[in-house]
C-alpha cells in the first residue's frame, strides 16, 4: 500500500528480471528471481552468482483506487488536494521563503507578494496545462510545397529547473514539408508550450523538434536555440555575456549536410 497526497492506492509487486550474460534470456516473476537455468533462486544464490547475472527491477504502473478520481478532479479545478487550494498553498510556501531570507513578511510592501509570486509561478509553468493537439487546433493544411520553411527569432522565456531562475533567448525553427504545412503561429505556440515549464535548454530544443515532426511528418525538422541563463549571470560564475546554443536536427537535416548548412546560413541572415 502506498500513498499519494494522503490518499491510498495499490502498488503491484515489482517484477525482478535476471538476465544471463551468455544466453541473453530474461525471465520475470512477481517475487523471487530466476537463476540462469530458469529455476527459482534464493537471494543468497543471486548474490553468490551475481557475476554471471544481470538483475533489474521494474515497477508496473500502479492500480488506481476510486479516490484517485477525486484527486484528479481537485487538481483540474485548481486545488492541490480535495481539501486545499493550490494558489493558497503556494502563497504560504512563498511567505515562508520570504521569512527565511530575513525579511518581515508582514511589511506593507510584502503583504501581497506571496500571492503575486504564486500567480506568477503558475503563469511561468502554464505549459503543463497545455497539450499539442489543443494548441495546434487542426491548423495542419494540405499544401503542394516541399521547400524549406523557416521561422526565426521566436522569443523564448523559460525557468531553469536546477535553480528556478529564468533563461531567455531566441528559437529558430525550420522544416521540409511533405505535402503538409503548419500554421506559422503554431510554431511559436509549440515553443511557448514547452518553454513554460521547468526546463533545461537541451531538452527544450529536442521537445520542440519532436513535436513538430509528430504533427506534420515532414522530411526533416531543425531547431536551434540561443539563450542566456540567469543561473550563470546572477549567481555562480556570474558571466553576463555568456550565451548557450543548442540544436536538434531530425530527418534530412541530420542526414544531408547541404540541407543543414542551408538552414544554418539562413537563420544567421
């Protein structure tokens, strides 16, 4: 039995897999482990013969109880739990932070700061509430066009997941259509959806490229992000002029150097 926000759910027993390095065979069962010859072995047997076996544990998805329906409904309504309000909980947390840095949370200028900060954080992370189908809104059009499409200099703001401080910059997107094109504003909306989350730039770059590839199945997608990270500017090494560039090339942009070079040349003009 495990608990999720105070509610119980049933967690199935994990499966333990043991693989013989020589045979490559892998067996699984709810408890115990299989020896290299397929028979049930004790823990001591596994420890004794561990040099010849590969052991891994896989936890299957939990079986939700009926209480999970109430939990999901509460979250969808803006509550962190059936009995609590998400905004209020976050504001209390910010009030605690203000107090711990040495400020008076009851000072006039700070009285409403916890609520403001909570609302701001919800806006900064609103991408968690969005999905690709909704933001595209069927803006995929049949078009007899197979030349490169590029939208560059898309402004991007996100939060570094390591320090919860901003990083910001520009996104350049290119793709080679195969009889389908995407509404141009939707490229910017894809950037917005993934950037309004706790992120690292490397993952953000790939998520944008993969989403566009899934949406219209083009011959290739290229994404380049250039950004400045406040975690390097405001703290740590404090290098105010440092910028980070990341790229993700899919399909023909990865396979064909000339296509990739054309894209990289065009986004610099």
